[in-house]
C-alpha cells in the first residue's frame, strides 16, 4: 500500500529541485499534444508562473 506522506514528500522534493527548463522538457515529452495549439504559450507561461510561485512558498 502507498504511504500518502511518503508520496507527498517525494512530490514536494521533485518540484523543489526541478528547473523550469526541465519541467517544460518533461511536460513536452509526456504530453506533446499540449504544445500543438498556438494558444498554448500563454497557458505554458501560466503554468510556469504557478510553479515558480509554489517554489517561492517553500
């Protein structure tokens, strides 16, 4: 069975250590369809802003 606290810690650690460039590369590799639409760059910028804001909270 999964340990919820261990999972949360691993996710927290991952996002604390990943760079914006790595995050975008991983997202592009795992979901390339997200980057096919011309309207996406503003959405991607929004994701990056939220990611950076979360990092600043920690």
